[in-house]
C-alpha cells in the first residue's frame, strides 16, 4: 500500500502543476480572442481600468467551459508523455502495475473536477454571464471620448459637427473653429464661426462647455420647405459666447434584471420552468390559431358548425352517471339530462331539415351572371383577402417560430450544463492513453495533438449547436454530437494503451496500405543465431523446384496483356495466385533455418505474391454484376485499365519468382 500511495502522490505531483500551467495559458489565449472580438466596443470610450478589469474577470469566468477540457487534454498528454519519454512509465509497468492503476488518482481527480464543473455551470456561470453581458452592453452605449482632430470634421457628438483648423496642445485652445448644429434637423441648422475656442466638460459630465471668442452665428428662423425661395435667418456677431452641448460622458450601468431573464442567466430549475411555460404558451397559441382558422368563413362557403351531437350526448351520459351519487337529486338530474338529450336531437333534426329546405346555389352560375366590371371587382377583393390572410398567417408562423427558437435556446443552455463535465472526462481518457502511447513530453508534440483534437471537437460541437439552434436537428442530438463522436475515440485509445498496441507505428500502416494497394512488399529473412531444426537440402531443393515449375506454368497459361472480354469473363485465376503465395511463404519459412548466407540472400529476394481483388473484381457467383460492369462502359474500362496495371506487376513478380528460385537452387 505504501508503494501505491507514493506512486499516486508522484502522479498527482506530476499532473497538477502542468494542469495549472496549461489551464491559465489556454484561458489567456481564449481571453485574448474575446478581446479582439470586442475591441471596437472598448477602445476610445475613456473607460477606467477598474471597469475593464471587471469585464475581463467576468469574461475569463465565462471562458472556463472552453479552456477546461483543452487544459485537461493537454495536461494529461504532457504528463504521461513525460513519464513515457523518461522510461518511468515502462518501469512502473515492469513492476506489474497496469496503466489503469497508474491513472487511478487522476481519474478520481478528473471526476471531482467534472462534478465541480457541473456546479460551476449551474450556479456560477449564469451570474458571470449576466454581469459580463450587462457590462458589455453598457460599454457599447457609452459615448466615446471627445478627441477633436485638426483640419477634419468631427461628427461623434450627436447632432453636431465640429471643424478645427489647428489647436494648441499645451493650452487646449482651438483656432478657426466651425460648429454645425443639426440637432433640430438639417434644414434648421445653426452655424457658429469663431477665431478661437476652449472646450471642457461640466462637473456632472453631462454637457460639453464651449467658450467661443470673436465670431459669428447664423440661424434659420423658420422651417425651410422645398417651395420656399427666400428663407429668413438671423445673424449674430459676438466677441465672447458660451454654449452647452448635451453629451453624457458618464459610464451608466444597465440594469441586470433584463439579462437575468435571458437563457444565459438561468440555472437548471429556471430553464426547465421556462421551457414548460413556453410549451404551454405555444400550445395555447396554436389552439387559438387553429380555432380561428376553422371558424373563418370563406366566400361561397358556410362557417363550420362545431356543434357535435355525439359530444353533447356523451356529456349528458356523464352527468347521468354522476347523478347516482346523490339519490335525493336523482330525479331532477335525470329530467335535466333527458331535456338536454331531447334538445340535442331536436337541434340535429332541425339542422337536417334546414339543409334539405335550403339548398346552396351554384357559385359559378351566380358569378357568370355578373357584369365584367363586377367580376373584376370580385377578383380584386379575393386577391386582397388572400394577401391579407397570407400576411396574417406568416405573422402567426413567425411569432410561433420565435417562441420555438426561444425553447431551443433554453434547451441548449440546459443540456450544456452537463456537456462540460462529460467533455472533461472524455478528454482525459483521450489524452492520458495517447501520452502513454506516443511517449513524447514537453510542449511540442502534445500541443500539436491537443490543438488538432480540440479543433475537431470545437468544429463538431459548433456545427451541432448551430443546427440545433436553427431547428434542423433535435436539440439533444446537436449538443451531444461531439460527445457521441469523441467517446468511441477515447474508448479505443484507452483500450490500445492498456494492451500496449502500436497505434502510431508508421510501418504497420504502411504495410497495410501496401497490402491493400498491391504495392511491392519485401521479405526480411534474418540470420538466426540459434537454429533448432536443421533443413534438408534435398527437401529444400524440391520445394524450390516445385515453385519454379508452378511459376513457369502460370506464366505460360496467363499471357500478358489480358483482353477486355477475358478480364470480365473471370480475370486471373485467384486460386492459383493464392496457392502460389502460400507455397512461396512455406518455402521461405523452411529455408530460413539455413546457415548459408548466400541462400538466405537469394530467398530474401523472392517476391511476396498476394491475391488482390483487382485481379478478379467480381466473384463467380455474381455473374449478373460482372456483365453489368462490362456493359457499363466507363466503369468497366477504368477497372480494366487498373487490372492491366496490376497484371503487369503480377507478371513481373512471377518472372522474379522464376529467377530467384533458380538462383536459390544453385546456392543450396
């Protein structure tokens, strides 16, 4: 037990510093991405460092769901990569401790982090998002700082445009100043010209104070119209003039109540309550719309009758059953029920009588009897009615779609309370086994692999989120899509790491590709230091001679090139190729126990013969498919050309089998 305690303590000490470092690095990177995204709303507003620091703090808190899974992935990769690179993981496994036991303390730690992430998503994140978005919207509404440039019209003051020819930066005096006051409209503008001026704010920071020296003022006295030729105006010459321009330069925080009502400011209980309320509201609105649509009367058609005789009789029967409970009022209730039943029957009979008595007239005959002008008027009325009804239906559909969109947004936020915890666990079971497999520490390889995996996760997650938000797929499927895709990867990598499988062995995948594509696969016949079974020269010579004869026979009966008809009639003999490959493997395996270096070199050059599907693309039992491919000219020709290419390689292999078996016979 002491060994395991020390081992667990060692693993934790190796993981925690790396995790803390990677978490803050990733958090800083995503915070910089947030800063570049909203830089236009922050620059030039004269905001204090306390306000900016508060915004960055809440932004960092809201970025934790993005930074935490990536930090766990990178930290687990680096930790187990360092252990593998320093051969510490090999020593631990050599002592009989499995990889799962090595990961045990970190599994418990990640589980605790996942539980904490759930409560963070439910309790802390909504409050941080409310404060962050409230601050951000408040900053967007704040007026920019007044920094009037030289020789350029400055229009950042609402309703005013200022022009300054030059200014003294030490004293703050503005020279050759021109002010256009268009706050009352462009046609009622006031123009002020001054040789010099001073600009300042009032103490409450709600007005701009302009002190003008030696100038003139021009003002229209009445509203200018397009038909007016002469517009009276007022001209004033002044030597000293003071004006106030409304300009609120204070930072006013918005109320957080409005943001708390949004989906980003609610916890699980509030989200579920809102979703239930919205569903009830949509059902109610839909029922009202359906009732209005059914009750609408159209030209030439009567309004539907909602009086259902069966429903009325069912209600009467229910009241009759309930009346048994109170025996005293039984007779009175029975009389009421019978009266209602009779009324239903009378109404039914009256309706049938009215239908028989009043027969609807033919609409076409009535319409054709009208004058052309009246018919045109009816067409116009019908068109207007159709247009108005279409606009009404579109408005109703839009209102319901907005409600459904709100439900989807609340549903997405509800499911995201759980996805962070699951993502942390999945990324750990991807990162730790990958680190044990690749055995590369530091920030190089682990960082590249982590970024690539996280990019895949982010793209899939963002795609699922947008499709769920727009209603293209179910909300639960869109939000859990990234988890469904990455979970099998985590299981696969963990299984491979626990069984010491060579997942990243380049030669393994190259040999597989060569085998699938039929590329040249070379043999490797090493010299054995210890030989248990000595070979027989006569037996070896017989095996080589048999292989030589079979190769010669095959070359004689399978000339190159094969015709298009022969290729689609059966292609190359698959059984003969398979037998030849097995026979050559058996011969080489037997002769590999020889101590003759020249013989080993000769059999090492014997090619590997594999039976590929391109030699006979369609099995014998699927004759209809073979005929179809042969007749379908483009596909048939392409496969035939590929078959010729691989057939040339096959013939060269058999020719090399001839030469190498003959060489081995001479050296045995």
